C-alpha cells in the first residue's frame, strides 16, 4: 500500500492520504492487495525433480594448499 499511496501522491491522483486509507478505498471497490510470488515458487508438482542438482552451472573454486 505504501508504494501505491506514494505513486498516487506523486502523480497528484490522490490528496495526501495514509496507506490505510488507500487500502480501505481499494477494499470498498472490491480489490485487495496481493503478495508478490517470488521466482522460487512453482505450480509444477515435479519442480524439484526437474530442476536437478544445484551448483552445476558454476565451476568449482580451486583451493590452494593447506
């Protein structure tokens, strides 16, 4: 809500209002804020099986003596 409220204030779409007021306004219109899903989520039930072992894309670091 904070980003939406700031965007609206910057563009003079809304007067200086609180984030809570924006949330209530959206709810009154039947809208709700949704959390952003990260790239780490997948709806594929075989996701873990398909992704394979990790670390294969980068060469191993060489260790010095010791």
